[in-house]
C-alpha cells in the first residue's frame, strides 16, 4: 500500500524552516492533486501549500503552530484501507533529509551566481533545464530575485529559468547611471542573456519589471517567445506615489511596515523578517542614491513616464493582476480585456505571484507551453 509523505517545502534560497499557520484539510479528507492543504509562514511571506498527489489525509503530524525544518514531515497521505499500524511505523521511521549550511539538501541547494555585464555586476539564479525555451523573471522596484521564490522552481522541470537582480537592487552592483529607464535596464537584460548563451526567452515581469520586459520585447522581438506581465508598470500613467516615496525614504521598522503592507491584500502576510530584510537592503551603500535615481526617472510628478502599446508587440502577451492592487490600478488591465488574455485574481494585491502562487504558476506554465 502506498504511503505518501507531505513534507515542508523549500521556497527560495534562504528558507531553512517553516511554521504551520493552519490546515485547510482535515484528517480523513480526500485530497486531489493541486488542492490547498495548509498555510505556511516563511521568513518572507505566508503562502499556501498544495498537494502534489491525490489520496486521503490519514495523519496530520505537524499541528498548527509547529515549526519544522525543510523536509520535515507535515502529514501523510494513504489509501483508506491502510492500517493505522503501518502509518504509525511510517511516521516513526521517517528521516528528515540532511541539510547543508544554506538549508537545502546536499544535492539540490540552489545558489545565486555573479557575472559582469557591460561593466556591471549582476547577481542571478539559474535553475532547471528542459526542451522549452528558457524563462527569465524580472522583478519590480525595490525588490530582488527572491520575489520569484515561489514561482521560479515551478517551471524548472521543463525550462531553464533565470531570475536576476536589476542594477541597484539585491546583490547586483548599485550603480544605475544617469538615466536608469526601461531602455537601460532592458540593455542589462540583453547583456545577461547573451553572456548566458540564451537566444530566445519567455519573459515574466512584475511591476517595473513588466515595463522592462515590454521595452526588451520591442527592441528584440525575435528573441522573445512570450510575455507574462504581472501588475505591470508601463500600461498607464497612474501610480501610488505615496508608496514610491515611502519606499525610498523609509528607514524605521514602523515606516517600513506601513509601506510594505500596501503591497498585499492581507497585511498579515508581511512578515517581520520581510521588513528586516528590506531595511537591511536599504542601508547598503549606494542603495539610497540608486532608488532615488530610478524613482525620479520613472515616477516623477506622481505619474508613470513610460507607457507601452501592447498591440505593437509581435509575441503572445498575457496580463495577471490582483483585484485589490493599491500600487498600480487594476483598471490598467481591465481596459485591455478582450484584446489579450487578462487574468484578474480576487483577494490579491500588487504581489499576486506571491499571494496567489499556485494560480499564477499555472497561468505562466500554460502560457509558456503554448
């Protein structure tokens, strides 16, 4: 008889453990693949874990409030006629995989790399392989490649995937030049892809990263297989200038909490560690000047200064948006419904790829597979 363990997943480079916030299924419930099982709190944000296989939830091992290391046993799926004694033996004999100092298993722990492109240091994470064209993820203003910690691994079975830090962000160099507009960042992406030997790519861009993806697609149309734009900038003039100003100027925990909570539908999703990580990044040398220069170029006068006509793009384009987005209005997507695929997700704000991970991952996967 088949007994299937449900274990604590590893989301992102730095996750070493997760906390069970609550179970969405109960012992004895039938579970189908892709059903939502439980909510897990990580150092970045709370997320929902889905079932990978079908079965009956025979045993919940980790109750609400429990904190487990990566690979720790959360629960057991098994057929209804599996004796309790067999499940007892399976739970008692379960061994958590050994981990490295980075928190991943010995053979699978991912690590970011650095490369010099056009005189700039760029940090990137290169994961996966497959027959499909590679997928490149472009984060938004003030973020980094960890924005994609729930999304990038979902595509690695069929695609090589690249997430990277834009100049001025994350672990990349902090120099952004005199005019860090979409063309400048698109040129950085072009150099990175060339250095990695990638000739054709699917682009997934969030917020400012969406506008960069649009610029790249206009400049290098033959190189782009598709565009997935998530809560994208560059589709209208409106922007929550209070968020931009607040992000640039915040230097205390209280201010950071108030600013970051604007990003999500449910403010409780913003963890203390997320706040600390952002403040730590903002204190790095060169970050304040970089963010100020980017904000002045992109959002001066409380409006967006780069907008793109998606009809001019030759490749397939889809939009994904949170209905409760408080940074860029969902109306920017609604006006394009009927002209291209538009997916507006309920109970999500400006980070639908983190708030509605499973749904967004399915949308991306279906789109890049044609």
